């Protein structure tokens, strides 16, 4: 049948497009895991949820299903944090993921939306220029001028679409949005309605709707949430990785995923360099060496796990294209320098002092010291 052939071709094209995406959405990248969880999930599901709260938590934290399917961890951290976040979405309270930059707030937000609603794309990206229309609705001005206010002329925001369809909406970097625009969410979150006075109508949220917002508590110049808006959220703080082993595990997993998407060859001896990058970042971030014996000055940057992932990924590309296929100190040294030295004056002094007093004296780190000295000079 012609209609069937057309549908099959379209589906194949969509699948090919998804496979070619540089950074697939979570629901596409982990479609097989989500499907396996849905098939094995016999627990109660809230209205319009694709998975039960237990299955959503399993999707984020990882596990093995009865049929042997391995669910890879998306978040490495305290289980209770994930359980509280998932449970919040099953109530009428919105979820605010709070933490310093690089604590996987966006990553967790995306995977929560993918597991709950099967769609992580109902997203508002917060910036200093985010207008009210991005949260409420806008207008097709050609239609508006030709026919006046009407449903056809209205352009729904991701939040409005989530309300109408019982889905999960996401607002990234909420505290970067101007305070008056932030407060647009108050009625939405408290009354679960979005008035459209131009049409004399309102959009009421249907069961299944909720909202996940992220915000970091480190950046300067952000717009604090009003007390009225903050009360509408249940706040979950995502901490930095508790141990070096956890952080090495997170960096290793994400670098491997990114490397596969970029079609970089797998490098056999990368874990040791990842461990050294993580050690440097943690010591400078904490202001003390791992053994607790030497106090250090901390640079101005956050030196987050996300930045460690970026440094190692760049090193992976260098080793693959310009090295011998093995990740070495010279491949990550320039990336570390760029991450640590944000303030050319103060941070450079801190970095050089760390190199001379800590790295230089550390057993087995001579190659790392030489590589860092070379790029620093």
C-alpha cells in the first residue's frame, strides 16, 4: 500500500537522522533501555508516566532486569537524592535541582523527563534575555494581524504544551531568567492553569504535568528566586561526587559515551590519566591535597566534574588524531591549564605553586609535571 510505504520510509529516515545526531536526546540514545524497563515494569505508574517511579529511579541509577538487560547508570550519587527527585515529580510540587556548576543538573533533568514522559525536548533555556513568552505563549504575528487574536495565532510555549499534554517541562538555569519573568511560573505551579486573557480562555494542566528547573548556586549576578516562587518547588541539591573513585567513574563513563558519538577510537590506557585529572581538580577545588597534609589555594574556576570530562575528551581527541593512540599526560596538560587558569594573574600563580610544591614531588607524576610545565611556560 502506498500509505504504508510512505510511513516506513519516513520512519527509516527519522531513525537515520537520530543515529546521525551529534548529541541524541536521552529518549533516543537510551531507547532500548527505556523499552526494556517498560516491558519489565509491573508497578503502579502515575497518570501518563511511561514508567513507574521505581523504574525511573532504576533507569537513572542503573541495575540489571530479570531478563538480564543491564541498565547503565546515568547518575552516580546517593540513591536517596534520586528517589526524592522522582517522588517529587509524582506529586503536585515542581522540582528544583540545585548545585554548583558541573553537578549533572541538566543531565539528570533530561533523563528524568525522558523516563517519565518519553520526551525531554519541552525545554526553556534560561538566559538574561529570556522573555515571558518563552514560558507562557507567543503569537504568530502574521495570523494576529490578519485575523486578530485566535487559537490559530497563538504559539504555545514548551510549558503550555506540557500542561496540555500531561508531560514534563524543563526550565534550565532558572536563576538566570529576570525575576519578573520567573514569577510567570507562580500561577502555573500553584493553580496549574495558564490564563490567556487575549482569548478569554485558560489552559488547565492535565494529570501528568510537572516541571523540572535547574539552577546553580555559584555564579555571580544571578536573579534570586522570590520566596513565593521558591515555595512552589521542592529543592533537591546535587552534590559534587563524594569520593575520587565516584568522580573517576563518572568521567570515564561520560568520556566513553562522548567518544563513541564522535567516533573516536577507544583508548586502552586512559584511566590513569583520568585519575590524575580528577585528583588535580579535587585537590585544587578542596584547597587541600588528598592526604590532607598540604593546604592549597583554590583558583577562581569551579573545576567541576563536567570540566574534567571536557579536558579528558579533548585529550582523547588529541591522542587519537595526533598521538600514538594512548592517552598521555601531554594530551591533557593544555586542557587542565585552560580549566585552572581563568584569571591570568592570580590563577597562574596558584597553578605554578601547585605544580612545584605538589605535582613535582609526587611519585609517578614526573611525566605529568613535565607536560604541565611545558604548556604553562
